């Protein structure tokens, strides 16, 4: 009898909780995520539209006779294309990609395409991730995406090493969209930790642009690698905001109300502090660039504004209830809006007309500002007690160097491993007593 009397009370509590969740979500817009961030400059945002076109070029079978081109073309010279890999080349263990030598911008670019809805193996890569299964550099990463990164590096590291030696002044850029964005981000991390495999390249020569990024690394890694990894998000894009494990999303395709019900209860009763202190929770990587082009309670698109920051708390934690949440994930729309945003930046601040000396001074100022913001983010992570934020790991832990710059501590000790990149990645991990894969600690590491 007492149980029956308690049921209406439980139903009321549940309804109130769901109503609170729905009210918060309806009032939350994409602009709230980045309203406190700074405005991006044309210098730093310039590569984004170009890299989006390179990713789109991966979808073409023959770049000399393209079937589809965005306005203005892909901007690729077919004679500078080093290689282009298909699913058959990767044995469907990694998405297709291309390697391009961009002489116009002194850049070696490896661009990776996004999820192929018709390819079952792409889902296998996405679903190969149990929370806490794979540790890397003192944090957690997506297991399937890390293994796909190993497949790409195993196939191309000799070519990359040769190009880097042949063009010592060129940068090395990894970029990808959606599924490919996660592979590109983890590719960057593995390369940075094993730069000796590519001829001891300078860390500053390596960078990454994740377009519509998947949440692929824990918060401490997302902040720690913000000096070289950049993520680009268009307005309401759902993927960078989806903290629900990807395998749960795909398992719930046929029971979406069940997923929404569970998410409603979880988000309503989970505090921000608890989310931050969950070491296994994955996030969008690196520095964030948010393209905002719609305003609440207003119809149509507005001139896009690009905001940037290295946030620690409030890092795209809430899904936006919007009919554009899926369309904003499309690489075609991202390329168009990024191009529009860059054109507006150039109109307001025409950097192309600035003398070379003054342009270099502006770039140095920008680098200094980013460095200060980056250091502040690391301090914020420590202040919020983000798990492993100050882990004394030799792989990527940042320390204050003698010249006052933030540098990577991984160069003090290298992992000398022969064989393939797959073997190298696997050699960094071991199974604990519960059977989970954990990062191998050197015997001399600090306890």
C-alpha cells in the first residue's frame, strides 16, 4: 500500500525534473557556449576554409576530372598531390585520406574524410570505445580512433619523414571532418610523442584542425594540446556536444525516446563539478573556434562571427535543441560559412595589404596572446582539480622552460620502439588487473 502511495510522488518528481531540463535546453542557444570567448582574427582562421576544401577533395575519385566542386574549386593542384588512399588501401580500418604538398602555403597536409554512413567498418571504428578502455599520456582517448590513427601512420610515416626532410621550412598539418577529425587529433598526439620517428621535427611544425570534431580525449589532454590542436564548430553542431558514448547513441537508434529519457534525468541531476572531475569523460580537442551565425528568436542566418578560446569548464557541455543541429555538421556548410566568415574578417581588417614587417609583428602578438590564454587554461584546469591535469608524465606534460615559453616535456625522454606504428601504440599500453588497457609507466616515474 505504501509503495502505491509513493508512485504519484515519484511521477511528480520525474515530471518536474524533465520540465526543468526541457526549460533549460529551450533557453540554451549555441551563442551561450562561446559568449565569453574572444573574436578570432583572419591570420589564425585563414587555413580553415582551405582545409575544408581539401577534406572535400578526398570524396573525389579523380581530382583532374572532379564530379563536384564547391564554388571556387578545391584549390588543389593535382600535380602536388602525393597520394590518395581509399577504403581498399586502408583495409577499411581507417577512413580514406589524401596527402598533399601545398607549396603556396608551405604546408604538408594530410586530410581525412568523415563518416561514411554506408560503410559498416566506420561504425566499427566509432563503436570501439568503452569508457576507460584506453589511456594515453595520462588521460583517456577514444580507442577505435587511436587505432585508426595507428593504421594511417603505419602506412605513411616514411613518406611524411621524407617530405619533412626535403622541405624543412614546411609545416605538417593533420585535418579531418567528423570521424576523420578524431583520427587527425589523435594522429597529432601520437606524432608529437614520437617525433624522433619523423626525423626529430620541431613541435611547432606540427598542427591539427579538427572540423566538426568528435569528443575523443579527456579534458586534461584537450587543454594540454591546445597549442597545436584546433577544433572548428559551426553553430549548433551536435557532435562536439554529445557526451553520450557513441556506442550508446547507435544502440539507441531504434529507441531514441529511451536515450532522451535517460539523458534528461542524467543532465538534470548531474552537477558541472561532477562532470569535470570524471576522468573518463571525453571532450572536443584543443583550442575551439565557434562559428556563430544565428541568434535566438531570430529567423535566417546572419553574418558569421568566429569566437575562439581554450575553455576548461563549459566546454560544449549542452546539446542545443535546434533543427540545424545535424545540418551544421555537414562539411559543405562548414566550408561555406567559414569562407564567408574569413571574407568578412578580411574586409574589416585587410591583412593582405599590411607590410611584411608589420604582419610579422601582428603574428608574434597573436602568438603571445594565445600563449597567455593557453597558460591560463592550464592553470584553470589545475584550480578546478581536473583529474591528471598535473600528472608528471614525460609524454606531453608542459613545464616552464628557461625562456618563459611553454614547451613539451616529452622531448626529455623518448620511446624507442622498432616496428610499425601499430606496434608502437600497443607497446605504450598494458592490461591492469581488471583487464583494462592502461598506460605503461616507466619504472623510474614519480609515484
